[in-house]
């Protein structure tokens, strides 16, 4: 049943390609790792084009951080006053960005705990627009390339090693792979919280 549902879903994506790419780009503004991995899987299955999925994820994650940077630059952290825990996190990340912005920009998309607050922090820091844009463009491309290629590679391996009779197993492996990605991200977040 699940294999048929997955095939139907991939068919739906194939039929609505332009809308799927737009959704992928917009949703990638939130640095959604699992969606980018699934986009790679869908590209390998022929429901999306690999280059278009990569471009959508790259553009979305880049634009999302540019928007968050602009908000942080324009409003600082005072607008987070009603969310003191979030404000402390952004203030701490801004202080770190003043000293370690290159490494932070390159890795902030991976641990969920800083994924969506880092852009605000960069804007609230002393980091200038040109340096941020250049580093963010590179980091967004690396993130999109890794995520989409991982999903594509998983789809390729599962396609080559399983027959149609085992397609339900392939779906279970996809779900297990996505859950493993989520679990490892959570572990990395906990490690970073302790630092």
C-alpha cells in the first residue's frame, strides 16, 4: 500500500513540477534538511530534475538567511523581547558570529538549534553585508548539494538493490533514513548545547 502511495505521490509531483519547485524553494527558506533530501530522492525517481531541485534548495536557503539577516540588521534583537529564551539564543549567536562568522555561516544549517536563528544573529552582529552574502551563497550551495545529493544517492542505491516486489521495503528504508537523519541532527544539537 505504501509503495503505491509513494508512486502516486511521485507521479503527483511529476505532474505539478513548477508548483513543486516553487514549494521546494519557499520551504527551503526554513533550511528544511529532510525536504531537501526527499527532493534528491524524487529527482532520482524522475519526479523532479536534479539540477532544478538543487537550484530550488540553494535559492531558498540562501534567500531565507538573507531575509533573516535583513531583519536582524534592521530591528536587532529587541523585537524578540516577548521571547526571552529566543532573544538570549540570538544574542549569544551574534556574539559568536562577531568572532567566528565564517565557520558559523558554513555549518549553521545543520544543527537544528541554530538553523533558523543564525540569520537574525548575523544581522545583529558586526558582520557586513558583502561578506555575509558571499559566505552565505557558498554555504547555501554546499548545504543544498549535500542534502539533495544524499537523497539522490539513497534513491539510486535503493533503486539498484531492490526489485518492485521489495518497494515497500524501499519506502521503509527511506523513512528509516529520514528518521536517522533527524536523530543524528538532534544528537548534534545536544552536543552543541553543552558547548
